[in-house]
C-alpha cells in the first residue's frame, strides 16, 4: 500500500519535473531568440526560468533520494561485510531523513518570513518560490523516512546465501 502511494507520488513529481524543465528550456530559448534576433528582451523570462528551475531541482531531489542516485563514495564500504554495508545504508538514510526534515522546517520559517515580498519582474510573492523549496524538502523527508524504514528492515533481516554471493 505504501509502495503504491510512493510510486504514484513519484510519477506525479516526475511529470511535474518534465513540465518545469520544458518551461525552463522554452523560456530560456525564447529569451535568447528575443535578444539576438529581435534585439529586445522578455522582462519576465529570467525570473520564470530561475524559479521553475528551483522548483525542478527541489522536486527532483526526492526522486534522487528514492532511486539512491546521489553521489556515493563506496571505496571503503565495499570492503566491509554485507551486514555492515546494509547498516551503513540505513545510517545514511537516517542522516538524509534528519537533514531533509531540518531543511523543510527551516524553509517553512523562511517562507513565512518573506511570503509577501514581491519578485522584481513578475511582482509575485517570493513565498511561492520558497514554497517550492519547502515542498521539495517535505517530499524528500517523506521519501527519506520510507527509505530509512525499508533499509532498516533489510539490514536486520536474515541474509540469504546463494551461488552468486550474498542476496539482499
């Protein structure tokens, strides 16, 4: 049940990220064309591209946590016994959980403080930009909690031996 909910959440986030990336590329391309061909500028283009990029990065962070696609230096950990490796993965997930939770909390405080400050070109509340960061950290926290619980279950379950080595 939780796996299905996480899967649906990630699919929705992925779709939103595709749309946001399309916005970034389209607006930036339009701005380049406007500057070099028409010798003018689209006043709001830089802000739209920047803010869509911020939302994109923060939302895609949650997907990276779920897929474990952040950079890892595993030179030493690969030399350790499989059980220790699994416990280190759980510890890593716990650290990500705490950092994500703290960043979400901090961002909500910042968002509330600057919500009514307007952006220069669009004149929209900066809180909308900060909201993207807060939402990204909130979703990352939920996914990090899911990953931590999953990694603890794996770390403390019996390891099965097979012909090809240890199995998770």
